[in-house]
C-alpha cells in the first residue's frame, strides 16, 4: 500500500468528500485506512450498575481508494509515484503532480494503537471462583492438626469441601 501512517490525505468519495485529515492507522490486509476526524460514527453504550449510559464518537475505516494524498507544494490531491536513486539504490515516494518527495513521518507508538490482550482488557474482572480458589490447586492457609508449626508435612486443608448436593 502506498499510503502510510501520518500522511495528510483528502477524502475523494463518500459522505465526507472534501474533508482533510491525517492517517491514524493503516489496515493493509483489508486495503483500508482510518483518518482522523473523518467518517465519524456514534455508538450508544448501555448503562450498567457501575456506569451511566453514554454516546461514544469514533472514526471508522475508509477504503484506501476513497482517499488521496495531499501534495506538499500545492495542497491539492495527487497520486503517489516512486523514484529510485541510481547511486544509492534507495526508493523514495514522490507526488506525481509536483514531483516533490513525500517523506514518511515517524509517529510515536500510541497506547491507543496497541491491541489489548486477553489479560489486559479494561473492565474485565477475574471470575469469583478464581478469587476464592475453587477449581484450582489453591489450598487454605492453615493446616490440619493441633501443632501446625511442628508438623510441616501435614496435609493442607482444601479450599472447598463439598459434601454433596446443596451442602
């Protein structure tokens, strides 16, 4: 894909035609880009016992064919080409309209771009049975027997002693 993170683009088709923004994320597998302030969607989040209901506005991806990069000289939409330097063999992006070079901007890694793993999901609590110790090898703090300190090899008390149904 010729577009990269941090490029200034203009939307050429769709409901936001003519809007300008910078690329926040490139989804190369789907040939889509997320542009800041463009293609905004509102999501309604239902209230819970801990939080009130709210509306969240965020950007949704656009197809890469619906955006064009802005020419740094003219400020208009242009196509992207490549030029290979014969001496060094380096390949650089150029704007087809004016011939100026398009530098790839270095954008610092943002915490919002990082995908949360299973254990890092916000608002996700560990189940009750894991906290208490059911179904695991966790044992109670005490040991059986009157002299627990002297009897180090005593069998530990299990965390849950179920005598049958309902007891």
